C-alpha cells in the first residue's frame, strides 16, 4: 500500500510536468498560429496585388507552412494615374507628386485610344510627361484598352484621379463605380490639387495657347514651347488676317 502511494506520489509530478509541457506546446503553437492568421488577414484586407514576397510571421511561419499555405504579401504599393494628358499641366504634376507620397510607385498611363481628339500624338504626350516629371519612382506608359486590365497587368491596386471641382465629380464617380464593378480589387482614390490648379485643365490651356495667350504659369516650360510650336502656323494666319 505504502509502495503504491509512493508510486502515486512519483506519478503525480510526472504527469503534471507532462501536462504543463503539452499545455505550453499548444500555447506556443496557437500564438504562432494566431500570428500567422493575423498576417494572412492583414494581407487579405490590404492591397491584393504584389510584386514580391515576404514570409509572414518570419521563421515561425516556415515551421507552420505545411499547415497554412503561405500567400504572397504586397511589398510595393503601386498606383495608376490615367488620363489623356493632352498636354500635361502643372495640375497633373501636382496630383502625381501627391500620389507619390502615398504610393511607392506611380504609373502615369497615357490613354492612347481616347475618344477625345487629341492635339498631341501619343508619342508627344509620353515624351512631354517623361521630361516634365522629375520625381523618382514615377513611370510613364502608354495605355490601350480597359483601365482595370491595365492596372491588373501592372500589379497596381489603386487608380488615382484628380478632383478639381464639383463638375468633375459626376463623371469621376460613375467611372470609379464602373471600374469597381469590373474589378472589385482595385480602389479609386481622389486627390485634390493646390487651389491655384483647381481651375486648370488641358483643354483651357490649349484654348489660351491657340489664341496666343501666355500659358507659362500653367504648364512646364517644355509644354509651353510645344504648344507655341503647334499653334504657330494658326497664329501666323490670325496675324495675317488682322
Ligand atoms: P483633362 O481633364 O485636363 O483633359 P486628363 O484627361 O488628362 O485631363 O485628366 C487626367 C486626370 O487628371 C483626371 O482625373 C483629371 O480630373 C485630373 N486633372 C486634370 N487636370 C487637373 C488639375 N488641374 N488638377 C487636378 N486634377 C486634374
């Protein structure tokens, strides 16, 4: 009987240490698992497109990756700023600079098959933008077809648009909702330029330049020169009529 009691005495600490060990194992495992799951949730809630891979939960997730399939996490926040840029104005450049503070990379997408009848050919618009943009991590690219498809092909998860006045809102709102319908993973964000650019548009700049007005306050110098060159023959005709 005494021997039996001794056996029980020995057995109790032994089974207790086993229980503590098992409990500790499950606790650590669950902490690691939670870390991994919260990493996955963050990834799911965040921008879905990516151009690189990080391992959530660091080394721990390597240990657990047989239980939870690893998924890629976005490391580059990339946005598309689409438009006709016919030609680029200081308002566009202001929006690009603002977008760049929010995203790691901004792609300025020049619409090629725009329904508007552009004054400048696509190559001219691309070249002017490339020369006018002086900040890093901004790429200028031609864009044909659907904006959401272009954004997906570039691994971008946001579309940036500029909002100048209420008059922009209706069209922009319609376009943003349609793009969301076409690709729910791409978010549209609107940025407001400096007040002094809120009345500025490519169309108004072209009208001023066409009539021989000074547009140097509204566009980069190279664009002002290109506009002057474009309208020089017309201005010559106006002068000869007068
Ligand atoms: P525009 O409307 O002048 O012809 P785009 O088609 O190139 O210009 O416009 C591209 C985007 O840039 C649109 O979202 C437009 O609202 C925005 N944008 C154009 N001009 C300005 C400006 N002065 N300030 C802020 N956003 C602008």
